[in-house]
């Protein structure tokens, strides 16, 4: 490809921008320390150094930058990106979400096959060696097999992150507005999606497709660098922690008035507008999922709203709805009304009326 060609300049610019974004990521991860939480930096950002080192590893794409349009350089850089990115995301996700995990040297041998495949391609791209004719189908086959293995590990990591986020919800009273949980929900499937884009780029084996991928990755890298630093994260001072702990001990509540009111309004919307209580097998988990919170927070909102428990709340709404239906449809069978209100039987509806201190359902029909 002629160096003065417009297409060459576009391909060169896209790859150069990608390398600059990786350099930006390395500098940001290694040297940026927000003053607001500098003392808690290691605790809040346990994987910063390792993530920065992985960004710096992308300097190995330079041989392609120097040989835009060369088939051997393109094959090398596509294989390198596909395999190394899969490894990177595994290391980055584990370092961020599971910093307590300690590995031995032999645990990293799983990445050795990628090095053995990429290294000859790098040497050929640098014209140090020449691979035998007909090597390309073998390269595509080996890279595909290894990618499938790494992709399986990526999917398993996504499921592991989701389980960890759910455990945070249930164990430490985090909800979807808290950064670690929100970040986990955003990031859990991103590595898998990007891996699929990379395998498509690898099989396309086209410089223009590579340039489009570079542009997408530039924006993705910048977003990831900034979002993972989360400059809006609040760090409690010791005095604030003492006040919060005192409030918890006094009334057993963990939610602020603002957050409680926000969840209460969302809950009322589900109950009053959507009539979620008519679902026959509704559980606390059903509502926590729809509200984006956890069982502890939701139970607190229910108690602070005047209900004794989740099932007391559901029964009260079902009973009120049943009374309304009895008045509106005096000739309707009680079993039909019970089912329309979420009760499993007419007997369970009568039991709920009694538990709420109401007259039997049939009395309301007579009173009409």
C-alpha cells in the first residue's frame, strides 16, 4: 500500500489512535491518584497496577503500525489482539472483583499456548523468520481452538462476577446504586461481547475491518479507564462512619430517608399501578429484582411503610383488591375472584380476610 494513499492514512490513524488510547490507559492506571481518596486507593482500586501493565502490553501492536496493509503483520496483530485480549480480561476482572485470590506461577501456564502461537507470527511480521507456505490455515485453526477455550473461561468469569454481585447484595446490603455492584452489572458480559467482535475481526482478515475495530476500541478504552476510576465514589470519613453506625444501632435501619422514599415510591407503583400482587407465586426476590435492590433493603422499606412483613403487604393489597372486585362483579364466582387477586384458592382468600380482621368475602356481597 502506497504511503501517500488516503486509505493508508486512515488505517494508520485508526491504529495509532488505538495505541495512544492504550498508552493513556497505562498512564492513568499507574500514575493518577485522586486526592479525595488517596489513602484508601489500594482498597478501592485493587487492580490498578495490573490493569495498567496490561494496557502497556499493547505496545506489541507497533509492528502492524509500521507495516499497515502487510498481510503477515495483519495476521499477527489480529491473532495477538484476539488471544491477548481474552487473557487480559480474565486477569483484569479477577484482579478487580476478586483481589483476594492468590495464584502460583503454574496457574499462568494456561496462557503459554497463546504466546507459542503469537511469537512466530510476530517474528514473521518483523521479517526475522519465514513460516512455511500454507501456514495460514494452520494458524486460523490453532487460534480458533485456543480462543474457544479462553472464551469459555470468559463466560465462566462473567457468571462468577454475577454470583459475586448477588452475594454482595445479600451479604453487605449493597444495591444497584452502589458502584461495585453497578460496575459488575455493566462489565460482566462486556468481555464476552468484545471477544465475539474480535473473532469476527480475526476471520475477516481485512485491514479496513481492523481499522473499524480500532476506532470502536479507542472509545471503549477511554470509557473503561475513566469509569473504573469512578471519580464520583464517596469515601466516608471516620466521623461519618460513626454517625452511620450510631443510626443503625438505634433503629436498625440502614437506608437514608431519601433512598427509602425513592424505593417506597417505586414499590407503590408496582403495587398500585401494576397490581404486581395478583401474581400467584410472587416472592420477595421477585420484587428485589424489579426494584434493583436487595432483600434487606426491601424488607426495611416494607417495615417502614407500616407492614409487618412482605406477605402481610401482599395480603393487604390482595384483600383490598378482592373487596373491590366483589363490589364491581357481584355475580362473579368467589373462586374466580380469588384467582384474579393472586390467591391459590377460595379458602386461602377467606383465610387472608380473616387474618386482616375482615368479614368473610361472602358478607361483602350480601352487604351490597
